[in-house]
């Protein structure tokens, strides 16, 4: 993050405050209206960036509450 934005904790706290009080949603709504007005939104295209979506700890191989990792094997039915 560029130094001009300040310390990361201050930026994080500001973002959290704006998220909680609805500022981020208002910014995104106004941006959406402006981009739609300019014809820059393709409403037939929907994308979700999941690069920062984290799986649960157990899905990542962490031990379960019993202390062991259970792996289930899926087998396709034979024809």
C-alpha cells in the first residue's frame, strides 16, 4: 500500500468503519449507476473473484475436533 495512505491499521480501521456505516455500499451504488449510464456494464456477464475466499480449516487439512483428519474418497459408480 502506498505510504500516502498512512499506516495499514488506520486504513483498515477506516475501511471497516465505512463498511459498517454504509459508505462503501453508497460508493459502489453510485459507481454502478454511473457505469450503467455510460453503457460500461454488461448485465449478462457475472463474475465472482474467489481468489481470496478461504476454505474452512478442516478443508485445508487441519485436524478435526477429535484430533484426526478424515479423508473421504469418492468413487464413481461402475456402469
